[in-house]
C-alpha cells in the first residue's frame, strides 16, 4: 500500500458550467481532462500493486 492520497473520481462538467471564453488551461473541460488522466493513472497503479501484492 502507498501513502499516496486517493484521488476522487472526477465528475464530468455540465455544459452550462463552461463560460465559452476559451479559457485555455483554466477551462473546466481541460481541468476535468487532467483530473481524469491523473485519476485513471492512479487507479491503474493501485490495481497493478494489488495484483503484485496478491500474487506474492
């Protein structure tokens, strides 16, 4: 097990949450995409670690 805090599963933004101002990295959709990538990567690491620990 790791001391890494578990990331919450990101919730996709609603259409109304976007202001349409082309905010770049501050865009709610960009933030969601980065959070989703980080979450999925962490989940993959945890599954792999669990398989490794369970197989020992």
